[in-house]
C-alpha cells in the first residue's frame, strides 16, 4: 500500500474487499463507468460513505461522471495487493482453526496459510493439507522461514494476548483475531477482531428492531 493509505480508517479498509468484489461484477457485466449511487444500490451502503471512503485515495472519480470501472479495478487490485501472494500463519488448530486449514483461500484470493501452530502438534511438526503445524513453543524458531505477513488467531481467549504479543514481536503486521477478548497490539500492527456472538447479537437486535418498526 502507498503512504496515503496509512491514515485510512479501519471501517474503510474493511470495506475495500467488498468494493473490489462489486467493481469486478460491474466490469464483468461490461459496464465502463459507475456512480456512487449505483454502487450504493448494489452494495447497500449509503453513497456518502462510498464517496468518503474513495476520497481517502485521492481523485478516483470526476464530479458528474462517476467512476471509471477499469481505473477502479486496477486501483483496488493494486491496493489490495491481489497480484502479490500473502502468507498467513494460523495460530490455534482446534474446531475453528481446522476449518480454516481446510478452506482453500487461495482459490479466490492470493492469500494462503503456509504454517500453523498448536500444542497438539508432534515434536518435529505435523502436516495437514500440505501445511506444517508446529508447537507454539517453536513459534520464534520457525515463523521466520515462512515470510508471514499476517496471522489468524483461533486460540482460547486465555492464550490470545500472549500469542498476539509474540506474533507482533516477530514482525507480523496484521492479526485476525477470533477469540472473544479485547487485545492490545503495538503501533504498526493492524488488529481485526471477529466476535461471532457480538455479530449475532447485533443481527438479532436489528431483526427485532425491524419487526417493531413494521
Ligand atoms: N468454534 C467456533 O464456532 C467459534 C466461534 C466463534 C469464536 N470462537 C473462538 O475462536 C477460538 C477458537 O475456538 P475453537 O472452537 O476452535 O476452540 P478449540 O478449543 O477447538 O481450539 C483451540 C485450539 O488452540 C490451541 N491452543 C491453545 N493454546 C495455544 C497457543 N498458545 N498457541 C497455539 N494454539 C493454542 C488448542 O490446542 C486448540 O487446538 C476461541 O477463542 C473461541 O472462543 C470459536
């Protein structure tokens, strides 16, 4: 990513892959330009948010013209580093971690799990789906071999902060945390947390609220 994108808010950066997906759809249907209104209708995000998100990246569109689909496509491909593979470490190979290990991210995105860590791994490592799994006490010794940029954290809550600290100390730049705890990470490390219970409660609240207002 270029320097400008450092100040991009987390909410905006979370929407980038979504923009990319919809712009790909517009491009595939042969559309050459698209307005924030059209994007808004397709994506169910309000047009002001889209314009604000895009404004973080400089002049991507012209007033009254909208956005050039090819330019947007190139921009998002470059910004999301779709041309370059991202190596991911999986930390915690239980129920959730195993599902990630078996899910082939690589098919749709240039992202792949290259190494995993779990206390249940054998002494010299275990291999599942061609991915080596080592014990967590081997993290410092092994991680450096795999050019890992980000980690998926699927460990029990009690182990999450310690593993996040150790990953950050090893130079991992992004952590996708599934443990339902608030983690602290040093500056320069991006943390995205997905708490399924919170997401579910928010959805239930939204459904009930819709019911009340109809
Ligand atoms: N399973 C789900 O549907 C689900 C949904 C939402 C959130 N979560 C959260 O995701 C995390 C993982 O859930 P799960 O169901 O896979 O749990 P799990 O107990 O099945 O798996 C956790 C794994 O982490 C390993 N582990 C423990 N300490 C470790 C360490 N220091 N380093 C590496 N690995 C370590 C354990 O050996 C185990 O294999 C939990 O924090 C859980 O609350 C799970």
